[in-house]
């Protein structure tokens, strides 16, 4: 077979596809996907390559990865550049992995089936730490050395991004670089750097490129930093290596301001195979300042930046015309908090009245929900269940986590929902929160019973349902809970067993309350990976060598495999799994992610941790004076919220702008 870089490996792959489950996920060709010429940037005067080529990986199955907004946005942003190309790759299931190894087929992109090793950059987006073993599978299948230190100038630069990259240390041995924060401007800046380095004839090879990236202050290159440890296992310090001149002590996160200037994705991908979200999604704002102390996403994405009502309207119209989806998801960490959410919902419902187009808010805060909003969301679509997240069962624990929702708020909200015709409500809680007792968790059962009783009273019906869904709490970096001890798996399971019994034992309500929960074991592994340091890399590698794949999937996850690997890999060190998970940290301890600057002052986070222990609540800084968390001055950013005073006019009622949209869609695919 032709070994020219950029050649399709599909002739080798095709015979394998009839032997695997869901072969369609590997064939590509989705609506709005892009395949560009391998040399789209051409060559310079001395024949140098001028194209920067990105392979973007969501390290999970196609059905989970393809709707991911982050990857979709970067794919489009990069492909709009004439001197860059981006293709996508996903984790292959074990059945195909085995056949690829037998037949010598490398890890490939789904767009043009090119080998990952031919690209300049392999960019991985980690929304959860449980994708780390899938990264190792992809590197190994691609023929890229697992350890960054063993890679040559012929290997791609492996870059980690996504929320998990805010503590890149557990994968420091395997990635060349990590980028934290918003990716749109960051990937373009990296593309500029690589393009310039290539145009100069790639001076100094791989190390010179990594030095250039690190010196920007916005790219973390683990190999350019030394980590020293104290005898008891704690970190002494993390510092740039003596010969890494110009490399900063701390690496800053990227923040995109003015979301209206970045209306991506403009042409959302329409998957060929079934995926987890069959809808067109629009991110209506980024960031959250509610200050929930457990929530890493809310802390690391500050400040709040809203998309305008008109910007949202344009994205919805263009996205529907480009995809044919019949549901629009209005995404953000807390969508009902958008300052113009009522006008957005009404404007979109007016615009698409009489069509099949429905709107959805993935999860709604109890205190931001109202029936008017709910009715607008269901005007054209089906009335599905409502999901609320009180997070804690008792009023006390909700003060600890700063989730300012009272029991009265919750009962009033569900009362309104059941009274307006809803039959099903889902409530999401966590188990294992700091200072939590059995009593706090048993309050969840009492709350669920009150919800059912309220529903029966206001609706006059008996077929009222409430599902209680419980996840184990995992402390995360860059949150006030980054110092706290995680609850052990056995204690978590014992607490959940008591709760299940409390729900089932009451015959009046038991059959109306659904109970879904995760046992405590996966949470311990997630805790090890989320607060681990470089030494945890050995554990990840050992698990992978022992067959670990798809650790986010319960049917593939093995707790015993992780514990056995940790025992072996950490045997000669003064640390173990409990040291990383169920141990409380002190104020002065150097945390593995302290050199990654999320903008939040460590002193502010510590003060908020003390407030949590005192059960003191803190308001949302969107509507109150600044609490001095550090983000805005440090990152040169500001909260950007409406109202803009504009409305969404239903000018483009179904089909009006479609010919124009289709013309531009066709044009964008002919480059």
C-alpha cells in the first residue's frame, strides 16, 4: 500500500468492518463533514510544508464523541483556515482494535481515513479523566511512542485539552502539551506557531517547537518542568527546568470574550450512526458564577459570557437549515440563568410555531424555572420529563455546597410543573459531599416523598412519578473542595443502601419513586485521576497494559484492575490510592495543578472552603458586588451579560431564508 503521508488506509480497513459491531461509526462521510486536500497550504519557496494538520480526538466511542460541541467547534474553526486542515478520530471498540492489530491498520481519522501518525498535532479533548486509557490505545495503534520523551521529529505533537486538562499531571508522561480554557483562539495561535516553524524549515526540531509554544504562556509543556517531592510524598515544588529559558512558572487559561464573534458550529455534524444526542445544540452562554463549591465546570469557566438573543437566533436558524434536526438544545451550565432566557424561548417558539421544531434546556435550576418558560419550551415539541438538580438532600448540606435552593423552592417548582400537566420529574443528588452524614442523605427520601405527595395533590392523579438519580461526589481541582477528603467506596455504598431502603420501605410512595445510583468504586478511580500527580501516570499505563479500555463504561470498567495496578505501580513510593483520594489536604500543601492558572486565587478558594465548613452561603456575583475570586483582573476579562433589549422577530418563519442558507452551505463545501 502507498506509504505517502496523508494516504487513506480505507482499503486496509474496509475488509475488517464486516466483522465488527456498528461498522457505520468508522466510515465517515457525515453531512457537514469536511475533507481537505492534504497540501491545502501548499509549499514555501524552499519546498517547505506550509499546511498545519490537526487530528482531533474525543477519546470515547463515536456515539459519545460525535455530538461533542468542543470538538465540533475546533474542527470547523481550523478547517476555515486555508493553511490548515482538521480531521476527527474516536476510540475504536475492542473488537476492531484486535483486528487492526492483526492486520496492521493504524489509528485513523473518520473523515479521510488517514493515519493519525501523519498529522502534525493530535489534539485530545478530555471532558472526563476516564478517557486516559483510550488515549494510550490510540497512540499505540497509531505507532506513536506512549511516552513523550521517546517521540521523534516524525511524530505528532500530542496536546490535551478539555476540563480534565486543568490537572494534566496524571498524563504528563504521555502528552507533549496541554491547553486549558477555551479552544477557539488557542488552536489558531498554535497553528500560527507550527506554520511559522515549518516555513522556517523546522529549526531545532520537536524541542524547539515545544519551547516556542511554552514561551507563549498559554501552552503547558510538562517535559520542560521539574517536580520535586518531600519525604512524605507531598510535592515540594514544580518549576521550569534550568535550561528551559523563557518558560513561565505558571500557565494561563484561555478565555474567549464576545461569543457572538464565534458563532460555531455553523454547520453542525449530522452523525450517520445513532449518537447520545440527536439534536442541534447552541451554547447560549459560557461560564457560571453561582458558586456551587463542588462544580469544577462553573469555577474554571468564569466569567459569565452571554451570547446575544439575536446571535442565538441566527445560530439556531442556520443550524436547523444545515442539519434538518427537529430539536434545538439551548446549552450552558445553567441555561435558565441567561438574562434574556424568557425572550429567547418565546422568540424561538414564535418563530417555529407550527413546525416540528422543539426546544430543550438540558437541566434547569430549581429557582430559575417557571411555568411560562416551560410552556414556551414545549409549545412545538413533546412534553418530556423535567430534570432538577438540588444536589444535596438536606438544607444544611446545600449550604455547605452553596446550592442556594430551599425545600420550599423545590416543592413550589414541582407543584407548578405537576399542576401544569407534567407527570414525571427527575431529581439529581450527590452522595459523599464534605461534612455529609447519613441523615443528610436520608433526607433525599423524605424530599422525594414530598414531591410525589405534592404532585398527587395538585394534579388529582395517582400516576405521578419522580426519579431520584445519585452520583458519588469526586473532589476536583480549582474548586473550594480541592482540599477535602473523598468518601471511601464502602461508606458511599452503605449510605446509598440505607437510602434505597428508606425509599422502598414506604409503601405509599415507593412504587412511584425510581432510584438510580452509581456505586462508589468508579468514583474512587475518578478521584485518583482527577487529583493525582505525575506518579499516577504509572498506574494508568499499567491498567492499560492489563487491558483497561473504555473506563467510563460500566461494562468495561474494572475496579480490581485499577487497584491491583496501583498497588504494583506505586509499591516503591510513599503514596497509595487512599493518599490521593480519602486524605484531606492542608492549606500550605503544593497541589499538582498549582502551576495551571485558572484565574482563581488559591487564597479565595481556601476562604470559600472555610465558608463551606461554616455553612456560609455566597451570592452569585453576576447580580451582586464582586467577591474577588481573582478571575476578571487576572485574565483581563469581565462578566458579559444582557439584556440587549432586542427581540427575535419571526421574520424568517420556516423556509424563508432557506434557499440562501442552502446556497451558502453548498458554497462552503466546494473549497
